[in-house]
C-alpha cells in the first residue's frame, strides 16, 4: 500500500517538474534594432518556443485600425513607448491565447520596470517564471544605420527619421535598460555581443539557451 502511494506521488511530482521544465520563458533584450525580432524568429523555429513581439502585435492592431492600434500609433510614430497599461493587457491576452506553448520568447517586452513586475506577477500566477534575460549589445551608430536601412523598405515611420531613431535609443537607455538590472538582481541577466553576422549571433544565443 505504501509503495502504491509512493508511486502515485512520484508520478504527480514528475509530471509537475516536466511541465515546469518544458515551459522555458526567455526575454530577448536590447536596444531598438539590436536584432531581437530577427533572432527570435529563428529561435522559435529551433526550439519550438512561441515568439511574442509587442511591436508586431501593435503593428498588427495599427494595420487593422483597431482602437488599440490607433492608440499605439500616437506613441510609436514618435518613437515613444506605448503606455504600460495598454501593453501589459495585450501581452497577457496573447500569453493566455497560446496556453499550449512550450515556452515564450518575449521580444521587446518588458520595456519598463512596471512591465517587468507585471510579467513576473503574471507568470507567478501560473507557477512559472522567466528563465533568463539575454541582452544583445549594439552601439548607437550601428543601430541608426540598421534602422535607416530597414526604413527604406519597411514603411515604418519610426525607422525613417534619424531623430526619431535617436529618441528611441534615448528612451531605451532611460526607461528600458533598468530592466536588465531588475533581472540581474535575480541572477538571470546575460549579455551577448550583438555585432556580427546573424548566424554567428544566433549560435551565441543557442549556446546561452542550451546552458540554461
Ligand atoms: P519593436 O517592434 O520591438 O522593434 P525594434 O525595436 O524596432 O527592433 P528589433 O530589436 O526587434 O530589431 P530587428 O530584429 O527588427 O519596437 C517598435 C516600437 O513599438 C517601440 O519603439 C515602441 O514604440 C513600441 N513598443 C514595442 N514593445 C513595447 C513595449 N513593451 N512597451 C511599450 N512600447 C512598445 O532588427 C532591426 C534591423 O537590423 C533589421 O532590418 C534587421 O535585418 C537588421 N539586423 C538584425 N540583425 C543584424 C545583424 N546581426 N547585422 C546587421 N543587421 C542586422
């Protein structure tokens, strides 16, 4: 009888651990144009994780002229952050709609300490947490070049004007970079050189993720 109970308990705990291990949530971090979106798409394919890009979600809403999209447009066109209450609600909806995912790559989220706290609290309600924040380091001039280059074809208002790009970089330094320290205090932050070919950076990221 005791052996039977032990067996049942061990199955329950094994299942619990497997579930927790399977859900690996990674924050891909870095300034605008550091390659978060580019890399997240490849990581999604390799590891079967689901990319959630708040920038893409906002662009989708803007493209459909929804009330949320119209609100986001006011801020994004100037290179400013969309208010936290709008962003956090949208993110939670997306996570809940994708509940079967093995884990998420958060691309461009969290961008403020408020967003980071909201994310941690939200994941805690599911008995989950962020596995790591991986920051791609790229200098300002490289960012400006990349985004102006993308602006030639993307049609994005926030990529076509150097002063807007510089504003995005400044906002990153003031409002977003503290998120790195927030996760560093939990020993979860890592930094990678984001300059080099897309494949080289992808390999660096894979090494970090596999070491988690
Ligand atoms: P996002 O859509 O998140 O994107 P991003 O900052 O433009 O760039 P990303 O780092 O993903 O760069 P990518 O791979 O595309 O944000 C846009 C706006 O949305 C924000 O400014 C804000 O207004 C709003 N927003 C989004 N999330 C928010 C949030 N959480 N809270 C509030 N507001 C929010 O790469 C850029 C270019 O570089 C591409 O052309 C790519 O081809 C090139 N590239 C990539 N890797 C390269 C490499 N290794 N070498 C050379 N070029 C490379």
